[in-house]
């Protein structure tokens, strides 16, 4: 990833994270964190990886709200990140925290 793409990714992550804390019309269920943002080489698509700490209902609810409020988040990115073309936002659930937790449980249950 180029330096410019890395900077744009970091800025989009910051803007989206701050907006999730204070700006959504519908509060998110569970605890939602933005784990990573990757932009395409032409900066036209921003893939946002998020994780939700909570039950399966919280994950489903957060996913539904993020998809419904995508236009509002894109509008906020357009205001705060100065780009000629505002990237389309794609949200992907990051399941790596759950995988890490499962690995820790397996390792802790191994005989010593």
C-alpha cells in the first residue's frame, strides 16, 4: 500500500470511529470497534473492518445499522477527509478477536 493510501486509511478510520461514538442516529448494540481500514489503490473503495463485542444479536444489529447508516458515514468522510472522489464504504465483520479467544481457550485446556 502506498504512503498516500495508508494516510487516507488512517484518516478514514479516525473519522468513522469518532462518528460511531457520537454521530449515528441509532445507537449501536454491543461494543463496536473499527479494527482496520484498507483503501483501494485508486482510493475509490474503503473497506472497513469492524468487530462487535457482545452476543450474536448485537453483531446482527450492529451490522444492520452500519449498512443502513452507510450513506451518513460516507457523508461524514466527505466532510472531514479532503479527496476529489469520496470512497464507497464497504463494511466487513472482523472475526479475528473471537478466533484469538478460541485459540487461547484451546491452549489453556491442553494438558501440562
